[in-house]
């Protein structure tokens, strides 16, 4: 057959990548959120960390998932595996337990991407869900403030495949590798290649590893600000101590963790 007549494989517009390990019920929640999207030109990549709770059997019978299950070196190693398998023009990491805010999120992001010449990076707001299942609206920061910390939840970020290039999650940052990743992406993009969308993208479950190991996370953030973002030692240390103080205040008064949220969602 003439090579010119061969049918090329379809490139989906979105790759939704999900990392999971031994949390099948949360994975199902994420699945239904993805499955119910009105925009259908996407693929769902699942990277399972060799679960023993029935996840592999459930994935085997799931027609939507393109999955693999094997041991890994942590969440960011698994996310790199998902990135390598993804074929979409835009990638988003929607990990087990996380959800899209509504059924039309991918539709709306598609429209925004097409109306703005396919920017390298698209990000939006989030609904942060606390341990009591109360939702708190978190407005994304301007991308120029990334040096202060994550501008939004990682699950509210869409990465153009071309913008990612050979950037990968660095395993030397086992807690805040997402911060290092986005900092590298933003560093290589011009301002016109970055788009902030003014609506919530994801429902994010609070109380994860970053909060549980906050002091260690702050030390990783310090290193990221010095080595990747390029902050001076003085400025990076001031931020470290300010975030450290904020962490102590949150332990003494848990309500402090909601200061950055706009409002409680009814």
C-alpha cells in the first residue's frame, strides 16, 4: 500500500492522565467525572502503581481507560510514565479522587484554546474540598506570581504538548515536583503563550502529601526557587520563613488554610 494512503492514527485533543494506587473508589469518582464530559475528543491514560485492591481487575473491564499497572518510584515517576504514553495536544493530570467541576469543562477549555491560538499553557480556578467535603473556591493567581508558590492546583492546568517538550517531573523533588515542573514550563514560555481562564476547572481533595509533609515541601520549594526560578538566596529564604510561619499558624488555627480562598461554595 502507498504510504501516502495509510490512515494516520487520530491525535486526541486532550489526554487526561490519572495516577492511582489502592484507592479504587476514588478512581471511580474520577472516571465518572471524565466519562461525563460533553467534549469527547480525549483519551484517558491511567497509571496504576501495582494496586492490590481490585483496581487492576476494574481497569481490565473499563473500555475508556488506556492503562498500565506496575511499581514505580513515586507519584512523579508515575506521572512521567503517563506523560510518555499520552498522545493528546493538551495534557491534564486529574489524579485519583479529583474531578472536573462540571460536564462542560473540556468543551470550555477547547473553545478557549482555539480562540487564543493554542497557547502553551492554560490554567484556571479550582474548588478545594476539605476533609468535611466542604468546597472552597480558590481563584488562580497571575502566572507572574509563580515565584511565590503554585498559582493554582495542578489539576487546573492544561499543558500544550509542544510546550512540554523534554521537560519531565524531577524525582529529586518527591513532594513538590509539580511546582518544579510548572516553573520550568513557565520559564520557557512567552507571556502571550500563557492563558488564564476565569472559571473553576477541578475539584481538588485537600489534605494530601504536600500538606502532610509541609516542612519538607517548603525545603523543596526553596531549592526550586533558587535553582529553577532563579530567585536570590535572600528572597528565597524570606519566602521560606514566611511559608514556615504560615504552616505553624495553620497547625494552631486550621481556619488559616482557607485565607487564600475566595468563599465557601454552597
